[in-house]
C-alpha cells in the first residue's frame, strides 16, 4: 500500500494510475485522514510468484508411484 497527500497525488497522477493495475493499493490523504482509494475498474489477475507456497504445500513421498 502506498500513501500520498493530495499535493503529491496531483503531481504524480499519471504514474499513480499504473500502480493499482499492478495490484498495489493507493490511498490519498486529505489532512490526516484517508480520503480516496485508487483501485482498478476491473479486477487485476496477479500471477503467483514462483516459490510463494514454499513450506505450505507438500507432496507425499509416494506421489509418483503407480
């Protein structure tokens, strides 16, 4: 998640629109409070990174035995 003030967001708006398309959440603050959340119109499909399930998924010792 990235947080920007309104002033920062107005200067970087064209770049900020790319981040939600990559799965990043953008919050724009007004004063000390969150005012706007940038999200893509259509859901973004993020491919899992190789090795992201390491330690979670295991294979049985006899997995490839017939």
